[in-house]
C-alpha cells in the first residue's frame, strides 16, 4: 500500500510518517548472506594498489569504482579481515558499523589480491568539523547542495521571503527522505483553471500578492513557513532525491548530516541571529527529534508534528505484532523512492545538466531494505531498535519544543503523549494532544500556535500572519479538510516585547488538550474545530484515577468484581479470525481521510470472532484522559495468542463511536518496569517472552493507546476483545498462523477476573464549559461512528 500525499490545489499536505526499524547489523551480499559467514584470508602486506576508490566516513567505509559483483574485504590496520561483501551493479559498496580507527583498507577477496589506500574511520565526536567548514559554504536562493562532514552532498532548495540583501530573515529547515529539496513550482500556473474565475487568464498576476505560490516548496510545512515570512531551507536526507550516499532510516550519518545542515544554514549571512528552527509533520517531524538530540549549537527550536515515541513499540510492531497495513508498506514505498531517480524529479535535474545529482545516485544499490530488516526480528532488538526509540533520547534535546499529535492518527498511531515527560532538558515545551487524523497538525487552531511559537523562539519578534495568508487560508483549509475554516487570531500581538510574551507563554501549563475536534462548529460536523480546549501540567492530567470495569457474563461490564457462583459460565470465547487482521476501516484515498466526514467502513466483528462487553449507562458525564489497560485473563487451545481490544462509546441515540484500541502478542505479556495500573508496558525482548501453555489461563495486560474523550450521561462503554484488526483506518497486522479451530477464552470469574481500567480524569474539565449535547455522529475527527448492534458472546465454563 502506497502512502499518498494530498497535492490538491495548494499542495499543502502530505500524508507522511516515519515508522521503520533497523539499520543493518552488518554488510550483506545481494543474497542477504551475512558477511561474517564468508571466510577471507588476512591482507598480505605487499598487496598491490587497487583501481577502485575508498573513503572513510563516520562508522563506515565507502567504496566506488569496483567491478560490479566483485567480492571485497575490509581489513583493519593489522590486516585482519573485518567484513566481506559484494559490490553492487554500480561497483559501489558501503561497509557499515565499522569501529572508528586508522588504516583500514579494502581489498579484493580473491586472487589477485589488490588493496586500496588506507582510510580513517571516524567516531561521531572525532568527525566534528571546525566552524570554517560551515562558514565556507555559500547557499544562494534556489536549488543547491550542502556538503556534510564526510564529503557527501545533500540536495537542498533555498527559499527567501525577499531579496537576500533585505535580510536577515528568521529561518527554518525541513529535513526528510521525501522530496523537500525538489525545486519550487508555480502553483498558480498549475491551478490556472481553478483560479480563472478569480484572476482570469493570467494567474501570474497574483505573484505579487502571493509570491510563495509562484515558487512553492514541495512540502507543506516549508510552504507554510515561507508564506508566514520565514526563509526556508528544504533538504533531502542522504540516499534520497538528488542527495548522495545511501538510504538507511535514521542511521548515525543521517543525524550527523542533520547537524551539519543546521550549522551550514545558520552560518549564512541572510539568517537572522545565525540560529534556525526546524519544521515538518510526520517524517520531517520525527527527523527533528533525531537532529535535535545531536545538539547542534545553532538550533533555536523544533516544531515536530504527528510523531511517534518509539518506532517499534509505537508503530512498527505494537504489542510485538507487525503493522503491515501502514508501517511495513510505508518502508517499502520509501525504499522504492530512494532507488536511483526514484522520486521522479531527479531526472529532470540531470537532464538540465546537474552532474552532481547524477553522480549522487551511485550508492543507491547500498540502500538498506528496512522492511525486510524489520521482519527479521520477531522480538525487540535493543542494539538496533533503541537508537530509533525517541523516548530514550528526548532528554538530550536542549531547545524549545512545540509538538502536536492526534490520538487516533491513522498512520503513526497516537502513542506520542508518552514522550511528554521525556523532554527533561528542553527549556520550553508546548504540546497539543487531540482526537483526529494524521494531518491535523495543520488544523487552523494548531497552525496559529505554530506560528506564535516560531515567532517567539526563532524570529524573536511577533508579527501578524500576512494578509495574503489570511485571505487564502480558507481556500487552503477547504482543500485539506473539505471544510470552511479560518485561522484564529494570534496571541501576544500586543505584548510589549518578545521577552514579555515569552514569559507569559512559558507560564502556561505545557499541555493543551483539544477535546471533541470535529464537533466545535455545529454547522460543519467533522471540521477540525474542538468543542473545548484545556491546559494541564502533565499527562495523564493531575487527579486521573484508574477506574476499573470488570468483564462479566452475558457481555456485561460492571464496576463490581465477579463473585463465585456454584454454576454458570466464567468465560467468553471467540475464534481466531485471520481475515479480521487484514481488515481496515478506510479504503479511500489518503486525502479523503483528512476531510471533515470521511467514508469510514467500521464494521461489527463477525459473529463468533469477538467477546464483547458493555457497561450500564453512566448517570453523569465522565471525562477520560490517558492510556488504558485491558487486563485480560486468556486461555487458548494453541500455544500462542494475538489479541486486539477496541474501546468505544455506545450512545443513548443508538450510535457507537470509536475511542481507541490496542493489541498484544500474548508471548510478550510480561509487564515491564515503569508500568502503572493504566499503562502496561512490555519490553518485547526475547528474554522476557513467555509462551502460553495450551488450555491454561494466563493474565495478559493489553495497552490501549492514549486518548481524551467525554462520555456523556446515558452513554455506555463497550470493550471488544478479538483478533487484532478491523478497528484502524490503515493498520492491519501480521498475526501468527494458528490451526483453523483455534479459539481464545476471556475469563470473567472470581478466579480469573478480567477488567478494563480507564483513565478517569474528573478534574480535567472542572469549571470549563463544554456542550451538554452529544457531538454529531459521524463528526468527531478520527473516530468512526456506526449504528450500535448488540453482540452475543459464546459463554463457556472457565474450568475448560
């Protein structure tokens, strides 16, 4: 499945995410045989010189000009063989994860043995250039290249809001593996027909009013920043676009490259204060976390939108089950677009005489197949996955952070609030959490705050949103969200100084929770407008209580734990349903899912494929905010079980609204350190794996991803336990194969008391008004709605 961006009339949205696992543990040959498996003699001291070229890099050695398919060996200073691999069909090869040191040589593995000159392999610290390296690079408006510390050139497009001599300008960088550096395009000419009623036959007449549209950056965050008066430098990571090198998702070199990009851009004379910010949603949002963790001294602030906390546990393999519907397919598509000329625009550059772009394709045969690598690891491999776990390095980020995310994000998944308490060294944090879709970081309520943050911490001046942006914003929002919404008023415009505004801004609680986005405009259900906003100091909010609801017979869900009975059923049974694992709730284009009322296809679980439990109606409104835990006692006639849970609201009007979901491979059920009653963490380490015993009970706590939801009086809570799948717009799962007659029992006896633990937050909206009426259904963003249909469970005795 391909990820498709919205490139409507204004190209202001790309449906993007970054989710893949793992750099290669060692260089591989084209057939995937680990190099260590091939024995090669040590290098003789008198080996004659080779014709191919080698260069040392950060923890790597690069080879060019070898014979295609030639077997090559990397030797250390003592001549000992370190690694062996074959050159690709362009005669290129990269030896990865090489220990820093001197006098490495590459030689042919067979006779006649010839060897390269000695090369030095750097560590991250030893590779840091002097400031002159950055000062010496000149970036002019238009398409250009930035040279990194190992000599690789990265393609970049530079956009200034005015002539360079009229600067300096506040400046931001967008950095990703999509097409940020693709040269600018004229959106007015591309959409001349649509604009004809406004400007007649000459759309270029608008260039004086909206110059950013006549030379528009490829990615939406870059375009928005340029329109807001910021200079923008949009850069492709190595191995993508016209950038040199090979692609490997967030390997060390992508981080050091990002550092070099920041410092090179900041050194330009047209950059205000010689400090820059970063922008981007999803992939370029996640990239900001990695680059900022390197602490480039000229980085002023970051604004990551729609990001993930933990690549593996949050998106790639939640609960230890591979996410085939989005994560792996995304990895495959990005890999395809990282092939030579894979993004499509590179060839035009070469045809126009760009020899650097052509030369930079030569290492693409060394790209890492991230999807294949990920699937080689059934369990969480710390040596590979920890570097891709932002929760482990967020404490290294020492600049102000503005972050937004949606709980029901159909791509990244919505686990981002688990990052909130990890930014311990960021001097300022402002987070926004809401129900919604992947693109909702661009919702008007968020865009205005994004502009305010950039003004305070990058521009050091507070300026009104340009009139041209205000005029065209409704058109832009119509294209993205299919709704008529305008940008709200900016804050702090009347502040006596930026310093005074920052002081007021920093006195606010750092977390802004938007509830019921989609219901805030009664005339436009589904428009990205919340009914209520409230700020809080922590996540989950202060005063949040772990509220248990016990599963019971006949599909009940009660606040009272089960009691022993002389007879009667003590469990509910469902059959494993592989087809459910492949089912998603949205089959349309990516763009449509951002619209006000997407056409979801959220179906009831097939008969016999779930165990469903529904509470009594609530007597008064309840607010839930945080993660939840489905603490299940399960039993199966197999030795493994993949379990999914779906949480929803059954409304008094006969409608049912999706709230959130979670999945778990039962072998990963061991609860990890740091877990709470509301948040069951699982290491997914092989050493913690616990296979099930056939027909024996085991407790498995399923993590339900974060959410914030108002349940009004008269509504009920529904919990469905089933095969993972069928409750996410784009996520489907690779579950373990089981015999056709495999079934799973969910206990609800005194001996095996399964329960749902919800994050009751009675203080979150205390004193804050919100509508008394139920929100429209459909209407809540990211939360499909359907008619409620009662479900009949198969009841069994918990004794077997």
